[in-house]
């Protein structure tokens, strides 16, 4: 019986569902006159074209024809799943579909029915908009490639190891992973729109402390391999520093930006897209924050002289962010002709837009206001005076996490919602700003995709997701729940997941599937298969299939709500919203007899791994079983960008927040898992907790996975099986099937930021 449950649970993993769930996500390409995307089915995929003016929808070509053509040319058997459907573009004259295969660029010629491979010599090149120039890296220096004349110009000569040009800091949480893969990194740089200049940085990591990973089972050797990289932890004296510099293509001269060096404890500002060119290529705008993120500045620099000035400066007692959610994209529009700036701020207690005059650090007026949050600023139509943005929580009758598209005048008047369906709306706006693709859904309804005019009045149907494969699995859609937080007043939201064999007359253990933020929230408000964050929906669903009720819920300290809600765990990240989880589960158990309140488990990964252990230590009589993987169990063992922002620079507060400090409180069953090559959360975080547990003579289980990094551990089928087994045996009280193999995640499984 349990063997069949495992088989069914595996079917619910997102990378397996992509073979049975179709068109839940549309990956668009916008041409001048049409929208293109791949329509998927159980038989094949087809390239679809929708004409903007007429709304005519037609099939251009079957995807299998492209696959067959490439297979014949390469004389090898290529499967359709080997080619991506999420990243492509259409080239006109001659008409070609451009895609990638085995890290090479290809194009399919529609008229000649052939596939063409692009020149491999340009690997690692960052091309100018006019394609006449490119920059690449050589020996820590920046090289300019004159493509037309086939000439290379080494434009910098003082680059050296750990003080080099256009590189990413080794604090980027994937340095060792990239080395082992042999990944060729593009220069961290940005071309001006007129292709005449490049802005990049010189990165100084010389004083950043070294960190070490020991690979004990390297392929082809019995001798362990040491991997050294630079990583700044919370409280370290030195962080990576980036100094901006502008290259003039014509003169080959470098102009240094006259401003302070940029602290780069995770990524550089160029990688964050916190640096961008003006439309006329004469100026560069950038965001700069102080250590711990208590101040955020918007600055502008003259690209000819390098002289910069501050336009806006905002401060907070906690932290200032250009947006609440990872990767914190800037929500700023510079109105150069009007000499005004649209700026997002949480100064009112909610994320709203303000209008500034250039030259003043005091806003002229708020553009939006109220107890709701602006999420994404899309664009301002100066000709018609419409500002387009997405927001949550405006309509109090619907879920406050549902994102909708709005527009209003720049003075805040005539606010109107352009997507009124009671659902979460994922918006993709065309480059012409005249149309947008709207895909809307809830956690338990099929996504519907429409091509709409920018005013929302004209819409052409694109796709309705095919969920018939889920029906065949007897899928019970998750139940959205609204409960009270620890204060008995604030409403918090979650999803309940049920096994397909659910019987309300039976008792089920409940597993709290936790991630505490504070840079993301865990509970998806919409249907998401490919989401980098919200694919956790299907991880929870597969776990439920084994005979559990699984809960996602977002307590205090997570983003997407008010500033106070988000700041609730500032200087106390160990809170993790766990008190809200406990009272929420108690409310659910009072309401539903099928929840066994005496059998509560918890699991999490990364920050969720920390939270799962914390819950076991702080509530030992409530949580009985935990699986904690990749946990950052002590903020002093994690990159400075995280703890110093969300917990403060005062590392004296970190001791009491270390899970090792409370190891003596462990009572239930605990399973710790960590990837040996985790260059995001170093294994020392788990091993120092293990040391404390041993000192207190505590029983626990542990798995160190050789050769696995932060992401590959989470995606590894062995991790999934061991996670399932532990709860089945210790919470459900049944015997798991022995040595049951779970299929691996496909290499070409798309992953998107699904906010």
C-alpha cells in the first residue's frame, strides 16, 4: 500500500507534472506585430502567433519538426524535452526561431527548414545593442572586441586576482558551484543604449576572509579536494567593494565614477540591476545602500566626467529596500523631460509611490496611498499621463496577496483596476507598451491567459491551462485558509494540502512546511508549476500524498503586507513567525477533526531548515518530528547581506539566536541534512549544531550528501526519499518502502521568479 502512495506522490513532483499539466505558464516573445509562445499538449508543442490588431490566433509550426530537423543534422536522437520552451526569440528577415541546445546558440530557418549554429567564439561576450562591439574578460581585465574590424583591445591592465574588473563577488552563493561546472561568466557590465559606452566595476575582495569546502568524494579521485573562496559573514570587518567605472568605446578611456565604493556582500549593484543608463546615454543612475541597509540613495552620474550627485536619500530604523521581495528589483521611473522621479517607499507603513522633483529630497506628493501595497512599477505613459503598476490588498473583499494591474494619473487621481478577476494576475507587458499578457489563477483554479490591450478593454484568449492530468491523479486542490496570528487580531493566510485518498472521517498527522522569509513568503496565492519559490506547492502536495495534511502559512516577518508585518522579526530573526504557525495549527485542529494535534511535524530547507529546528527547540511539546535541510543554524555562519539587514549589525544578538545555544531542549525526532559542497549555506552551520547536540547527549539523525550544493541537495531524489521516509516512519508510524528509486529532475526544467 505504501509503495503505491510513493508512486503517486512522485507523480505530484513539479518536474513530473510538466508531462501532464500544460499551458499553466506562458513564456512569451513579443514581436512588432504579434505575440508568440509555445502551446503545449500531451502529444506535442506548437509555436502560436496572435496578431495584435485582429486577435487572429494561428499555429506557426510544430515543435517536433524543429527537434527532428536538429536531430537529423546532428545525426543524434534528440528528445523534445532536451530543448527549452521558455527561452527563445523570433528573428525577422530571414524568419528564424532562435534557441539554445547544450549551451550553444541555434536558430531554425522557417523557409529552408534547417537549424543553424551560431559562432562559438563569442562565448562569454557581452554584446552592444548594435552588435558591433562586445566586452569579455581575460586575466582579470576587460577586453573590448571590435567585431566589424576583428580587433581586440585590452582596455584595463591593472586587474589582478581578487581585485579585478567586471566579476561577480564570491559571496554570490554559487562560486564553487560555477567553478565545478566550468561555467563561463559574462562580464558584469552594462552597455549604453547608443552602444558607445560600457559601465562596469573593479571589484576588491582582497581583505574578505576565505572560506573552505572539502570535497571528500571528488569524481575520479580518492584524495579529498579543497575549494577556497572568499565569503564575508555577518559581523566581518571587510566586505567586497565595487568601484564603478565607465569605458568610452571610441577613445578606450576609463572614467571612474566619483562616489563611495559599493558594498557588495551578496551581488554587485550592476547584478541587482541597481545601475541603469538614461535613454540618451549621457547619464547613469544607481542605487547605493549603507551597510545594514538603513539608508538607500538614488544617485546620478555624468557619463563623461564621472561626477555624481545624490537625488533621493531615504532612511529607516530597520531597513530600506527598493522593493520587498527577492531579488529586490528597483521600482523607480526617471521622468527626465519633466525632471521628476517616481519612487517607491514604505514611509507610510505600506509600499507606495511618490513623486519627487529632481533637486529635492522631499516628495511633492504621494501618487498612491492607503492600507495596501504597490508591488511592481511597470511604466509611465507620458503622452496620456497614465502610470501602470501592480498592487495587492486594494480591494478588501479579495485575498490581500492577489496581485492586480492598476493605472492612475501621476497626481494619483483616476485610479482604476485593469484586471478585475478575483485571482492573482501575472503580468507581462509588451515592449511597445500597447498590450500585456495576463495569466490569472488562484491556488486551486486553472490559469487563464489573455492578450489584452493596455487599457484592459480588449482581450484575446490565449490559453486555458490543461489540468486534466491532475484530475486523473484524483488531485484535491489545496484549500486557502485565513487564520489569526499570535495577537488574535491580524489575519494570516495559508494553504492546506490533502492526499488524493483523503477521508474526512480519519485522523491525519499535519506537517508544517515552513520558510520564514524575510525576503520571500512561502504560501503561493496562485497556481505555479515552474516557480522558483512557489513550486514548493507541489513539494507539499507530494508529501501530503503519503498520508499527511501539509500546511503552508506566512506569519509575522514575511513580506508582501505592511511594513510593520515585515519588520516584526527585526533583531529577532529566530522568531521565524513560529508562534503564528503554532496558533494557526491549533485553530485548524479545533475546526477540523481530521487533524491529529498530537502528531505535528515540521520541515524546511535553508532558512526553513533553521526554522524547523528552532520550532523543535522552542516548542518541544508541540512539534514531534522535524526534517531540517541546508539550515543556516547560526547567522554568524551566513553571508553578511542577510543577517546584517534583517537582524542588525549588532552581532551580540546572534548568540541567543543560534540553534546550538538551545540544543539541550531537543526532545523529538530530528533529521539534519546538508550538502557537502553547499556554497550558499556552509555545512559548518549544521555541524556546529551537531557538535552542540552531541555535547548534550541528544539523539538525532544526520545525512551529509557528497558533491551536492544548496540547490542540488534540495532537488536530489535521494533527499526527497529520505525526507518522505522519515515522516512516514516517525510521524505516520508506518514502514516506508525499501530502496525505492525516485526519478531525477530534468536538466531543462524551467525555473522562473514567480512573484
